[in-house]
């Protein structure tokens, strides 16, 4: 996938912020860069540790197969039995449910390996409440890979704020969110290798590119199981108030008809940044061959590496989370050879 590469913005001029700390580690199966500004460097360091812990906790709960995962427990639970879940899992499922309704079934995180669909999941109440639960009415294979990474970014941002950071950002391989007074001018890279400046502040950006040749292992794909899929694309870029919404909306832009995508974006406050040239790449509904549909579906996948080794990271590689951080900001902490050395050793770490 291709995503934003950023440059310093003149709009950043103003009162000097507190100490700013940056870290780069492997999390969620990809490189994740976290930056925090706080009153002291110690506070920023503690906040970043809490942010990485938040990422790990989301992955633990929402991995589709890992032992102890709530998603795995949902997939194996008896039918029509209330399965207790954490409020965060309920929140992600509620948005998935809402998107499934808004897109008339196009957005569906239930894989076709089982007959059940998102509409076969029942959630407790209109809010998570003190004891949230979920019940499945049919056998299904729930996989939240197209939405959970964005949620993890949001939880990391919440951790930074909880520690008193006045500004910061989290970039998890194509899912980026910034908060605070600081603004960044991103250079959004399009499939034709052109760039478009984008000023981002207190917002999230998600990008998905189906033509990216280096896909992480362990992908399962996303599938159009029902509804109007008349406007599928190969590339989508969406800005939204939070990363979970932006992450999920890129799938809607990729799979839905133009009209459905516009309605869904408007309902959730998203902004489609996809260039016009990338909006009519392919229409899977016009391909009658089952093999052709399967090939298209297999490409639509943003799943993390599921605990496996991340792709080699280079200073200007599209998989490198540093692309969306202003040029030069990591130079004192991570020279390109250092990042490569850390990866080669299998021990990405802070300096």
C-alpha cells in the first residue's frame, strides 16, 4: 500500500511545545511510529510506553485466531448464547454493524468460509453498558482486520492524552492519526506516483492500495457477500475524525458503488481523498467468473502480519511508518542503517 509522506509545514510556527519524543517499533505486524509532546521528556516516554501497550491489548483481544482472543471466542461460541466481551470489542463490532447497515451488506467482516454474516451477530443494547455481550445466530468467521488496526491507533492516541501529552501522533503502516495544536503537511502519494499536499490536524488518515505487490503473509481477504458492489477501486484514501472510522471507510470506498460510498462517508464524517483517476479501476460485479471474483477478493486485504515478521523497512519504503513523519525528525534516533540492522536482528527497539 502507498501512503502519506510528509514534509514540514510553515503552519507549525508558533509557541515552542514541550519536549517531543519519538519511537519506532514493530506492533500490529507492522512498523508503528509514535510521537508525543509533553511537559517533560519522562512524561512523554511513559505516555509512549502506555500507547504501545494499548496497541498490544487491542491485538490480543481482536486477533481472529490467537488463543485468548475475544474474536476467536466469538467464532467458536455456541449459537444464540451470550458471550461476554470487553467494551472495546463491543465498540468495534458496533461500528462494523452500522457500516454493514449503511452499505446494505457490502461492508462485512465475516469471511465466506462460514455461512454467517454480520447481520447474524447480535450485540447487547444501544451502548456497551457494564456487561457487554455478543451472540451469533449462525456459524461465522469474524475477522476485524479491516477496522481493528484503526481502533488500535485510536486507543494509542487515548493513552497519550491520558498521560497529559498536549500533542502527538501514531502512524501504523497506512493508518495515521494526529492530535493537538501541531499541524503537518503530508504528501499523499497516489498510485501513479504523483503527490498531493494535505494539511492534517486533529484528524486521521487511512490509505489502502490493492496493487501494492508486497502484501503481508497470512491474509484472508475481504469479500463482497451481498449488496451493491458496483464501484470497486484499487486505491482509496480517506480522512476522518478518528482512525477506526477512516480505516473502515477505505474498505467502503474500495467496495461500494459511488453513491453508496458518498452516503456512508457523509454519515460518518469522512472525506474521500481518492483521485478521480483511481475511482473506476475495476468492477468485480461485472466479472461473472468465480475465479475472477475470488482473485479480486483476495487482493482486498489490510490484515496485519498476525505476529509474523514485518517486511524489510527502508528509510523511504512504502511500508516504513516513517514516511508520514516530517523529513529528518528521526535522523538523530534512527539512521536508515540502524532501522535495517534492528529489523535484521529481529529486535526492533528504541535507541
